[in-house]
C-alpha cells in the first residue's frame, strides 16, 4: 500500500516514517479507500506530510503521546491538512486521531482539489463545523490560522465563531469587504490590519489579555485590544452566520497561542511540496 511508504537510507536500509506520521497517513488512506479511491498517496505527498508533521512536533505545535499525535500534548487542538489526500473524506481527517473531525455541510467531491484545497467560488450554503467551540481555549491564549490558496471575493469568511458583529468574546479571520485582512480575537470589535488580503497563510494568536498578533503575507501586526470573554459559539470554516466564503483553503488550525511565523513556514512549505508532487 502506498500509504505505507518507506524512507530509504543511503545504505539501503529501510525505515518506516515515525509512528505518529504513519498513523496520520494510514487514517488518510483508510478514509480515501472508504470513499472509493484505493490508489494510495504518491511518495512525494507522503514525504511532504512527514516533513511537515515532524517539524510541527519539533516546534511543539503538535505533541506525541503513546507514539501517536495527541490533542492533549499539542498546542493545536483542531486541524486538517485539506490537501494531498485522494478524496474529500481523506482531506477532512484531523491531524491527531483524538482531535475533532470537522462536519461537512454540503461540500461535494468536485469542490476539492488535491493541490489547492477545498472551496466553491459560488458558495451560498457550504461550510465546515470544526466541532471546536469558541470557549474551549483560554481567552488569553488562543489562535486561529488558515492557508488560503484563493482568497475569493471580499467578505469571504475563512474561519470564524458563528457570531453577530460587535458581540464580545468572539474570534474570526476573514477577507474584509474593503479587500483588506480583517480579524478579531476574543473581542467585540474587529480590526483591519491595513494590509490587502492575499493568498497564503493568515492567522491570529493571543498570548496576553491586552493585545494579539495578526499575520498575513509573512508580516505580523500587533493589535492592542483587550480580551473580553469566551462567547459560546461553534467555530466554522467558510461561514459566519449566513455569510459564506468563496475562498479555497488548504489548512485550518485552532488552539492555544502560537508564534505564527512558525506554522506559516511549515504550512507554506507543505503546500509548495504537495503542489510539486501532484501533477496539475
């Protein structure tokens, strides 16, 4: 099975990927097979996943317990690589087996592209419920992050608690109606960084009660706004209230505070490696 690809040492000795990597690859392959595709993952794709996961374990955004990735040992608490897998089902496999898998509302196989991710440019009803609540993470230690292959039209919601505007304690990352990068972290009022929304990694991370960091286009912005609560609300991808996103996304993550430059480097490298490994 290609999902059990081997690393080959120069000496010719064969080594399996680390167990926690193999577990992720096996779960993706099983989901693909369950969805009717038994072709397995190309070596370039499995190598790309392996490099990314090993680096994320090394930088402590992901943690290992009992030889497998574990939510309790990770700063990331909910996440999917929505790229590389053969099927949409495979793309919605969480990084750790004990992380919540997203619930898919209305996306179909044709909305998924292995190289660039999931999205519908005419979206009016499709979204993912991450099954992670906005109140699950500490109001002064939290993050949301996405990798966006295509930003979609202004107003596209990349990831957000399902909140009404200007309600305390909510969180979002989105493409503002003015074409700028717009964000909020456990606050009542959203903020624009003043930067144009571009494809790539974007996110927010708060590790203090008085300010948070927003990042897009490889640039950090410090936002001085106090956290003001933990509103109970589901966190959706591609949706906020009855607003839906026309973006195409290849990654999301939710959890505790992170140095956003690190996952930016990891996920950008993964996206580039997968695009190189899969023929257009």
